[in-house]
């Protein structure tokens, strides 16, 4: 597995944007009913190509519209290649006005499909007033998650609640033997089919010819209402 690491850049400009999402609705989405976002079989058909991950843009954002200010780096990541990527890790090192390093925070995505865009946010956790600058670094695994022939997604459904996105699904083990490990990755999209987050869960020793019922969640903070569709990727590693 090839893992690439890059230091992207830093920025000093902070801007105010966004809004806070309070308690509200619940909404359900069935992946099979949403033709806009790439289906799982389209991603699988591109496995012979190569991913090419590109950071298109990033900026420091201060959102003061909620009960407490949020500070994050908003990052636009695109896969301009012709195959899904492996895991993408974003690392932000935060600095104060004197250029002293405060600490680091992280965000990750298990896979990004060919032609897809991930609108990522890497949040600063403590006092937002202490932040003046940041460095952004990215590392990428070239090997995409895959499942063996005979491991089949039968169904999945997404519900948007007050505090998180929940995805429930069912996968079948039809390989004729016990499956030592299986992972379900839920990729979550907004209405423009831009990736805004993901969640995952796993199981071990799944019996032959028995379904695996899974559930996973994503805490989307102020972007819960943006969740409009999802895609499930199954992997055995």
C-alpha cells in the first residue's frame, strides 16, 4: 500500500460564515432512490485505474452564528483520477498570533470515489480567539477499500436526526465460508452530490450464508441538514 503525504500551505485570513442547526426534523433516504450520486457499482468498475487526490482550496473560517463560535479549516478535496482512493487524512496544526504551535486536529475519509469532491472541515476545539494561523497537511492511501466477491450489499437506509445521521443496512455473506472481518463505510452527500462526511462500523467472524445487519452514524455538527444521500462501501480490510 502506497501512502502519500503532503504539506499544503498556511493561511492568516479568517472569515465569518455558516449557521447553526438546532433541533429539528428527521428525514430518511434510501440509497437506491437517489440516482444523482455515484452508485457503488460505478466506483467498483473503476478499480483498474488510479486515484489522484487534489486539494483545490482551503480557508480558515470563524462561524459566530451559533451559541458559541466555531473555528475550522474548510478544505475542498477532489479525486481527479479514474479510481477510488484509499483513506485520506487531513491534519491541521494551529498557531497563535506569535507563531507558536498550539496543537493539531484531524479529519479523515475512508475513500473518495473517482470524480468526487469532499468538502471537509477540520475543527479547532478550545478557545477560538487564540487562533491566528494554521498549516494543512494531507496524506493519502492509494489502495481503495474493497470486499471479496460474494459479499453483497442488500439494502441500506439513512435517517437524519437532531444530533446525528444514522445509516442502517444489510449485507450478505455468500462466499461459502466464514468471513473473518467486514467493514461498512457510509459516505454521506449533500444535495449537489458533494461528500460532507462519513461513518463506519465493522464485524468479525460473520457466518457463511448469514446476513450481517449493521448501523453506523455521523455527527455532522451544523451540517446535519445538508445530508441528502448516501453510499455504502464494503471492505474486508
